[in-house]
């Protein structure tokens, strides 16, 4: 039913629900069976929607994968708080917002699946890169100002990924068991400089 | 022949050669067949040594894997130059030494295998962590001074891993195609602060 897919009927709310149903079904399926063994068709079945609908909302399986596993709603909420506070402590709030996601057992399990997939599959890496940069770090960098925003966003992203690998993947001490406050103290100033472009 | 393994005969030079032969054979085998499909026995055969000898020199297959793939000789040489130069530009030299390894196509291919394995296999992650921390970053941190050396080493390691993921795995621009000089300029000060513990 391609006509249903390209011109969905019904009110806007119903569309949003369908999209959310697909994302939820995708999370369930990808988490249980992994990326390779999950098809768009299986996700549509799980969501109880027409088989063509996942492709209507998402250009590719990898795009749906990143959308489903990345806790984007939570990140959007966190980012508003990061951007809203005092400018001279932006770096500290950035570290805090990142820990809110990664120190949650449920969210960090999802993020770990994303990281492992991104390392092994270039198409996942490409989408993860775009999401991290455009939906997260570029927004924070632009809140500081327009100059050199891409480079500042990328630099702060690199420090954040380093913290992820050190704390959650390699579990390097004393970072792995450091408290939230210790990490904010140790890394806040570095993030502040990278995201504001001051050396 | 356990007696041969635990008390090898011959001059010290012959021992070093045997160990190097095993490491070279391991690199060949691991690169061609991957970690899982390579056995200590196959490495011994490839090296033309007694089957018990790899276990004499290395406590586990994962230890031999990290030793074989990690360009430790090159890193040792680089570190001497990092530590020897002026203290206020330590961070810049650290970035340069790291780029010397990762911008070499042959070495970066080996490092990439290590990274992918570390993400998927906790026993590889554990050894990679020890090697990176104790053989690389702790030595640089201790060259600065004894206070808080572990925490400074871990913090600088986290920034380095972030640069690896951003430049070589996710290929985030403008970091992915930045020149050596641009990266030294942008990240040198951050490394300097993290490794010296100044904020």
C-alpha cells in the first residue's frame, strides 16, 4: 500500500503515534535480535502497522536503528537545560547531562549497543555521527555563538566520546568509579574550553 | 616440554629473538584470521617454535593479541621524545606522537582491529586498558610529577580515545580531515591541562 505510506491519512496526532509505535517496536526488536537479524518488515509486524510504513518514516534500517536506540527525547530535554543555564558553566552542565544518560542502566545498555554497532558498521557510524553532531553538539556550540561552531562542536564531541570509552567501555580507573561531582570537576573546564573555543 | 618453556636455554639474545618471532607470527595470524579463529598452537607453528612457548612468554591469548597488534616498540620510541622535550609543550608532543601512530596506514589498521576487539571482548579491553595506561599515559603523567598521576593519566587517555573515535571511527569533520598542525593547535592545550592537572 504505497499510497498509505506516502500520503498518510488521519490527524497529525495519529501520525506521531504511528511513528512512535514503530520506534518502540524497533527498540524491542533490535535489542532482542540485534541489527543484522532485524528487518523493517519484522518491525512493522511488531508495531502492528502496514509493512511499508517504517520506510515511510525512516530512510533506512540504520536510521531507524539509531533513532530507536539513541535516547533522543531525553537528550532533547537535557539539552534545553544545558543551554539555558549560565554561560560560564556550560561545560559542567554538558558533563552532567551526559552522565544522566550513561549512568542510567537502561539507557546505557542501549547506548552500548549503538557504540558496538558504530564501531563495526560504517553506515551506523555515519548516522550516529550526524545525530551526535547536529542534534546535540552543534546546538550547544551555536548557543555559544556562530563562529567556528562546527569545529567547537566536533572538539567537544571528541572529549565526550573519550569519556564514554574510558568510563564505560575500557573502565579505566579512577574515571570508571568516579562520582558525578568528581567528573564534573575534572572535565567541566576542558568541555568549557572546547565548546567555547577558548584555549 | 614444560622444562624448555619455564627454563629456556641459550643466551639472552636467543630468548628475545624467540619472543619477537612469536609476536610477529601472532600479528600475521591474528590479522589474517581474527582473534577467535587463531590459537596459541597455530601461532607457535607459524613461528616455528615449540607449541608450549607462546604460553611461556604470554599469560593468555588476549595478552599476546594486544602485544602483537599494539605498535609498542614505536610507542616506546615516541614516548621518549614526548617526555624529553620542554615541559610546557608536553601536550602538543603527545598529540603529535599519537598522530604518528594513527596516521600511518599500516599501524592504524592494526589499531583499528584492537579497538573493534576491545569494544566487543572485555578480556581484550582489560589488557588494552592496562597497556595504554601503564605503558603510555602513566609514564607521561609521572614525568610531570607523582601527585595524582593516575587520575591525570586517565584523563589524558580519555581525551586521546575521544580523538581516535572522532577522527578515525566516526570520521567527524572538521577533525577527520584536519592536518597534524591543526590538531596539535586545537587539542595540545587540552592535553597539556589534563596531563599536568591544571584547570
